[in-house]
């Protein structure tokens, strides 16, 4: 099949287009047996198309922890539950692990039902996600272990987390305050001071402590006020 580019007399051959795409076209039987896979599969995995057609290819090369999710996603697509998308780890011929995103849809052909779609190498994206997760986990660990009560907020003052010391100080659980404004933790008479404190921090972010306990307090869940020293720092 050929398609003519808009505004051009040069035909675009669909087969050439698929062959030059970084995506790996694939067609499966409903049970996962490979009927067709594009030549790009060798760059993705180190295995030639005929090796992908082996009955034990998936069991032999997909990381065992991911086999169940892969099978479930394909079974759902085969039942007609819509397009299926699943990420899984594939062991390259060299021994390294490649993250693959598989997107399939159910297609009815004259010879029966097949699953058609493509595979895409998402290893770099997964590595970035893991790096971000590790950075966030380190931050959560530091937050939990800090000796002082700490509350983590977005730039607009919306609470996203707090440590155990903050829970004890305010007598609120994380679930009760996450998503609410930090102003919620102040006595009502002091809430108008929050814009002033944020402005002071924006002008001089190196100045951590903005107010001490003289005349400044937070309000516990039971309504009691506790004098505190209030400081801010920016986490990027």
C-alpha cells in the first residue's frame, strides 16, 4: 500500500515507513504466540524475528515478575476490553534488561482474532522515573527522621506531607491535612500573616527562621495553641 503525502507527488510506502520506525510492529495470537514481528525487534532485544516466534519466547526472556501482568493485559485485550497497554522488562541477548511498552488492540481477521500493535523501548524513561522516585524517597526519609516538626507544601502553601513529629505537634494525621492550606494549622488571628511570611522568604530565601515563638503559635486539632519558631526552606 502506498500513500501520497499532502502537497507532494512522492508516494509514501507503508512498508518502508514501518521498517524505518523505531516502533516494533507486532501481531500475536490471543494466547501470546507471535505471528509477526518487525525487524526492529532485533535492535530492541538482540533476538531475530524467527527467535521471537519460539513457543517459549516470552517465558524465557520476560523478567518473571512481569509475566503475570503481561499475560493479564493481553487476555483483557483479547476479550475485547479495549486497547491494552502494559510495561514490562525484557532480558536482552547481552544480559541487560530493556523496559518495553506494549500497546495492542483486538482485530478480527478472516482467519480469526489477532492482537495487533507495537512495542517501544522505554528504558530511558523508566530510568528517569526510578531516579525521580529515589530522590523523592530520600526526601521522605529525611523528612521522617528530622528531629523537628516538618511540613512539606507546594509553592502555593498546599500541604503534601508532614513527618511524625509534626503529626504529634498538631495532633492531626497526614490524611487529615494533606491537600489543605498550611494556614489551616495556624490560629485564625495569625492566618493573615502567612502572605507576609511568604513575601519575606521570597525576598531573602537564605534567611531560614522567619518568626520565633514570641507572639507566634500553631493550633492543634483540639484547639490548643503551641508557641513555635517558624522557618521555611525551598526544596527543588
